[in-house]
DNA sequence: TTTCTTTTCGGCACTCAGTGCCACTAGTCT
DNA sequence: AGACTAGTGGCACTGAGTGCCGAAAAGAAA
C-alpha cells in the first residue's frame, strides 16, 4: 500500500506504445465497418500502428478485442456489492448492481449499443463471451454465497448467478431490437420476472425452518 | 410421408463409411485420455479411420465432436413439449421437459458424466457450447411464447429460456462435483428455486387479468 | 557518457483449425 | 456398359495464436 499512491510512478524500461482501450476502439471501428470475420488480426494491428505480435500481448484473442477492459468493470461491480448495506436483501442488492453495472455516460451509449450488437450476434463472439459471462456470474454468486452463508459453488448461489445473467441478457436483446427502448427499464422488468418467480400456483411464502 | 416409411431405402451413391455417433465416441475417448487441447483433429480422424477432410463434413468443428447428435435431442424435447396437455402450466411443462431431456439409460450415465465434465470445464468447449445452449433456449422460449400468446423474441419467453438454462446448468455443476448425487433431483431443486422466485418480500399471487 | 538493467516491441517460423477445389470411389438406375 | 449420384480424402491455402529471440527505449548506476 506504500507504492499504490504514487502519482506518476517512474517505471523502468520502455514505455508502452498504446493502451488496451485504444486498440479496442480501433478494432471495434473496423469490425463495424467490415464485419468481425472479414477483419483479420493483422488489419487491426496495422490500423492500431502496432505489430501483430504486440497486439496479442494486449489481448489474448481476437474475440477479446470488443470487450476492452472488462476486468475493471467487474471490480467496480464487486466493490458496489461489497458497499451495499447488509440490510438490503440479496435480490435487491443484485438488482441495483445490475443497473449500476450497465449505466453508461450518454455519449457512450451508441458506441456501447454497437458493441453489444456484435457481442450478441456474431457467433464467434457469442461463444467467446460465455467465458466473460462466467466471470460475471462468479461475482454474483460470490456475493449471494456470502450473504446466504454457503459456498459459492452451492446450488443456490450458482443458480442466482445464472438467473441474473439470463435476465440481463434477455433485457439486452430487447434493447438492441428497439432503438427507442430504455436499457435500465428493461433490466428492471426482467429482474422483476425473477422476483415473482415462475410458479403458476401461488407459492406460500417460505418460512425459514427454525433450527435447521 | 410416402417415402419416410420405407424399411431400407436403397439410397443412391456411395455408402457413408461411418456415423456421427461413431466419430463422436472415438473423439470423446481421445479427449478423455489425452485432453481436448492435446488432441488434434488429425488424431481423431486417424483414430476414426477417416480422412481429416471427411471428419469436417460430419462435424463443423472440433468443439462439436463431444456433442454428438444434439439436434436429435432437441427435436425430442420439442416433440415432448408439443405433446404436453395445454392444461399443464408452462413452468410445469418445462420442468418436466428438462427432466425428460436429461434422462439417460443407466449404462450411458458414466459416459454422459465425462462428456459434461469436458463441456463444462474446457474453456474452448464452454465457449462453443453457448451456441448449442442458444438453440436449446430457443426451444424453451418458442414453447413459452406459444403458450403466452406473444412473440418468441419478447422479454418474457426469452427470460424463461435463459432462466431454465441457468437452472439446468447450475444443477449439472452440482452433479459433476458429487459422484453420488442424482441429476434429476438436482434439476428439480434448481427449478423449484425458479418457481418460488427470488423475492425477499413475499409477492402477492398474481391474478390473471380478466378479459386480457 | 557509458554501461547495466528492465520492459516493451515485433519479426520469424511454427502448429493447428477450418475451407475450397477437385479428382476418385462406390454405389444405384437405365 | 454407361450414366448418374453421393461419400471420400488429398492438396493447398487462410488465419488465429504461440515460442523464441534479438532490437528498441526507457531509468539507474558507474
């Protein structure tokens, strides 16, 4: 902690030529212009002014390019959940976190829309994204597990992880279909479906078994 | 329908050398023995006694090999749902379909277990599987949409698709962790979580709007 | 300044998945 | 036999991703 607050840590060695964000933007531009499959990694590297080999040091795969710095977003979500007061029920906390996680500055919204359009429609990206989603689910299930006092690998927290992911992506699909729709509203609608459950017969409120 | 009931339709042209199922079995054997990444497509082709080029006519990608004939399973599930009496509520019908879909003859269970172990743990397969899962979700959301009288792309059916997929996979994860667990029981537990919903405050039973 | 050390850069060569092309093989039908 | 049809597989090619290694660019020490 003594070296994390240095303003401009004068690092050793050569300075990086570019940033993950820069490369990601250049790549997205090309993907939107010519399509994901039609764009080669060499194209991206050339457009970004770096060598192909260097690009693969910034991003482990072509499919990671549209994601940018996802790990940073996950950290923010984790922090948001940790900061949530324990009096807030698990589902409410997660509902708020989902909304928070998908809030973007107005000028970034069209850009984000195009990005998600690719991620949810290009087969190679759909496939690869599931690995990112797994990390996201882990954040959710870790939180739920902590609150429920069970292992993060148990049935309930993992199901909660899946179910919130599903609701979020279902909301995104709607959002992408309609230019005038509001992502946050859709997310809230989807989470509401989770809340009420899918039981056709109204279920009696479950009373925690005493002494279990 | 006049040619679908011929006992041995004397086809034209050369007879296929092998079957999807055969290749899939051979591949799975090698994947379990040496690992998925360590096994090349050439290895599989050689072991199956066919050319590499031929293998890619039976399966569009290496990652499809462990899935075998998934389309056939989907068709069975679709048929099961269509045959379900309309008096059975949507969620019940889906719960039964999920169970039906994951029922295997006893002798195939250990084999299925290893297969799912690969599919849920090898990153390349995890990624690719999401494309198969999308087809599965489509079966679910089509059914739900039909029952609810809305488009299959609408928020509710797609959410139902996601949520049932999530519950199923959460159950599978538990099953794989414990040799003595029962997949069907776990699936039912997971679906029960969906039924009751995740609302912390008991939600008033939703009465269907009369005349809607 | 020179030299040392550290870090990034990127060329080269390689493996492997997946594809288009095309000739070959093994069957059925006249 | 000859025509037709469908499966096979070799060959060559593209493109993603990796290991290796020397070059470039920075700070630190001499």
